[in-house]
């Protein structure tokens, strides 16, 4: 199959031929030049491998895999050029992402539960298949890309209140709600702990519950202390209808107001603390209740074409060359991206005969052009014939 074959070909390493004067070894074959950056054949091969791995992780196979692979593979070069342009634009805008990068790495290290830097670097290499330095650069480029899009595109898209109201009135049936309760959790695990460990876990859970009840942000407490898989998302569990929750949990939360925090509850694998984020009543939701949801619905379809329009503009302003056989699916219409091989560039030359045939001109004595202006200045020295 085509997708699998391409992925396999990208993953296959072949032994390079021996170098000769006529055929030097090509270490990195450049296939695109984007201002001061390049995209190499190896970059494309790695992107194809990553794509294949992602699709397999999604559980796709057979015809579904082939269709998804071929559709996404066609945009790999486009995506590489997009990111190069956005990263370069980030530099032009002097966007600083040091604090964002530090927070991202600190969060990743905390979630990995690996305090030792060297072991954490090895963990990153195992998880990503790249060196820690390459991982940091990729993370940095990703954060810059997001910030540029947000500042240069997203901030210029506005959704008017009258548009939100119009959408609400035309789609009221979509905002008829069933009663739901929205919860967040903190789990202090007791897995593998002896009696003393269980007692310590209970003490920690009681302390966290008390802190949350006093007003500390539950989201941050969950991120920093919860052992549940929901910890990175601040413990958010989403919405639940009557009867979907375990009886103990439903009894402890269902009739409680927004913001209510439970005492620690003993569950099979630890002590569980819950917070009521919202209690959505049954019936027609008001415009105020769904205004943010409608804004998102209207914003999303405007964002994608706006981003492509912005990237097309960046392309038009860029120096861009693409090697034959490769296609930028996001190319700007009419833009010349013809590849010019270095060997084909020839300096302007002139023969001795052409020089000899040119007439020699005298400079006017005392009149010397002033560089960069139309004025002249006097000179005390004569020009020899």
C-alpha cells in the first residue's frame, strides 16, 4: 500500500556510495530554502515516520490508515515551510518565550516524577526519539509558532455580540440541556503503601481539602498534588448526568452548590477529594450561559482561513526555493519558487578585449560625486589620464 510503502521507505537507511571527485557524498540533501533556513530530505523522512507512528497510535489500519496517511503526507512540506516562516516572524517580533518554555519543561518533569536532570533527559530521549537539545528546540519552535498566530492572526478576529445572539436564536434547539454536574478531583494514592503510608496519605488529603475550602485554587492544587491521570488538566472530570456516578460520589456532590469541596473520601486506591465546578440545570440554556461556547463555534471556522491567508502573505515576502519533485501545498499563487542550483550561478564576467574597447573618460577636475547624494565636492588633486 502506498502510505505504508512511503513510510517504510522513509524509515529505511541505505549505505551511501563511496565519494569520488565527480560524485561527492551528500550528507544532507536540501529540498527547500526558506529565507535563512532549510528543509532537508531527512526532515521530510522523519516527518513521514512521525506521521505513520501517530496514525498507528490512533488505531488506524488498512484503508483508513492509507487514506489518512496520504492526505496528511501531502502537506508535510507545507507544514515545514509554515513553521519556518512563523519562527522567523517570531524573531522579527522579538517574541520571548523563555518563561513559557521553562514552565512547559518543569511541568513535563514534574509529571514524569523524575527529579534527576540526567535521568529526565534520558526519559525525554526514550519518549520522543530525539536528543534533549532537539526536543527543546522543537518545543521552543512550537511555542513561538502558537504565539505568533495568536498575536498576528487570532487577536484580529472579533466576534460581535449581535452575531452571537443571531446564532443562539437560530440554533436554540442545540442548547437544550440535560441536568449535569461538572466535577474536578484530587486523588492521593495509597497504592503499595503500608499502614503508615496510608495514614500519611490521609493526612495529606485532609490538608489539601482544607486548603481548597479556604479558597486556594483547586486547579493548581490538583496539578501539583494529585496522583490521578487528570492532574495535568487540573483534575477536571467533565460533566456527569444523574445515575452515571458511583452512589457515594453522587450523594456527596449532586445537591451541592458550585464551588463546594468534599472532605476526603476513601476509595479503593486512595483518598478522593471532589469539587463541584458547575451544576447545569435541565432545560433551555440562556444566552449568557452558552455565549462562550457560541463564540468558540464562530471563531474556529474564521481562524483557519485567516491563518492560511497570513501564511500566504509571509510566503510572498520570503525568499523561497523548492527543489523539483517536491510540492508546497500552501504555495502562494503566481510566486516563483524555482530551485536554483549553486553550480548554475555564474558571476558576471568581461573579456580583456571588451575592457580595451571601452572609451576612457576623464573626470572633471575638482568635481567629485558625494556618495549617496546628488551633490558634489571639490577635490584638490587631479585625475591622471
